[in-house]
């Protein structure tokens, strides 16, 4: 069926449709510096206009990239707290536009 709004996938092939903050926490927690180094979250469509990624840094911590071409946003930050990363991504993604989503 696919994601209603967006999906999160990691390098090792794990995928979660419409992940919650807890699901993002689990995906990020599973990252390592050898064979599962990143997670990408983006709309479940052919040409997504936004994405967010989390990648393991060699020196420890994570690099977070947020890009939204419709809003001319491109932000790269680093962080060490998985709780904070999952929460911040959830908030950021909630502000994205999704065709067919009811307005709150």
C-alpha cells in the first residue's frame, strides 16, 4: 500500500511508512558506522520536494540534513541526542505540505 504521507528508510533496507517519533528513534538508534550509516525520510512519491536525512559522523554524533525545495530551505546541523533528533524531525515533517491531508 505504501505510506500515506512519507516513509523512512535506512541503508540496511529497514523501512517504516509514516513513522512516529518513536519509530524514527528506533531507526536512528540502529545506525552504526559500518553498514547502516544513514536514514532518509521523504514523501512517498516519484519526485519528492523535501527530504530529511540522519547520518552517522566518523567523530561521533549525527549529521542532520533538512531540505525543502518549495520553501527554499536547506539546513545541515549536527547533534548527539537521538531523542532530540527524532523529536525535531517529527516537528519539522509535520510542517511539510502533503496533498490530500486535511488542514488542521
